[in-house]
């Protein structure tokens, strides 16, 4: 009741407050950022293991399944685990319970991934660990082909040239290209046994 009495007694003051609220409200609407796809908080962590030369069956048996078991046994609050295995690449997605401490989950995933490296095939490198959410889903998939370039040249173009051009787009998150053929260098060591005179043995 006192609000009505105050408004009747101080009409001009209430009118000024109403005008100020309308002005500041209009400014706030203009400055408020908009998002076509609003953020959905459902914490997820994605692990990307890579090992060139392994087919999907070997990759799943030697890396994917082992990483899944280690993550389920050592990471807290895991709601769902999904994986995808292709040639030389294993992608494991961990979705967590609502309200999880995502910093602790990231540290646990990183720790267990570093620990199991000793039992992975020789030469396995640590995985790429990315925190993601349903809001940050892939929206464009590019497939490159050429009638003149080799698989290695296409892979180098996608990794070096095209990624550098797309990186200028604000808010864009890129991934490494898959498929094609990576450049490889082969070093062949030849061990020769010398005779006491210093000359190579006769074959």
C-alpha cells in the first residue's frame, strides 16, 4: 500500500525512474549478445588417439578398448562412454554426470592416459584431450579430392594451407585432417661386421 501512496505523492520522481528503466533496458537489449545455438551444459571430454599404420581392428584391440577400460575404472562421475575407431585414429567421448567438477575430470583423464602409455604399442603418443559440449558440435565436413595431386600432397594442403586460411574465421575450432597419406621418412640402418684387417667380410 505504501508503494501506491509514494507514487501518488511523488509522481514526477516515479515518472523519471520509469523513463530511466526504459532507456537502460533498451541499451541492455542492444548490447546483449545473441546465439543461434545456446550453450547446453552437459560436460564432455574427447580423447583422440592416433597411431599411423594400424587398421580399425588393430586400433580397437590395442588402443581403443584399453583406453575405455582404464577411463571407466579411474575417472569419476562418468555417465556415458562412446568410441569410434578408424584407420590410425581412435576417438573416445566421455560424458559426465550433471554438476561434475570438470577440472578434476580433465586431470583424471589426463593422468590415466599418461599412465597407460607404457602398456600401449611402442611409439604411441599421448592423446589429444579436448573439453566439449553439445553446443560445440561439427557443422561442416570438408572432403578433398584431386585428379592431379597425390594423397600425400592433398593431406599437406589440408593440414598446412587450408587450415591456415580457415583459422581466420572467428569462433572456429579446427581438427586435424583424417585420411590421405602422411609424408613418411624411412631410415634403413645397415650393420656391417668388419674383419680384423678393417675390410668388409666377403659374401
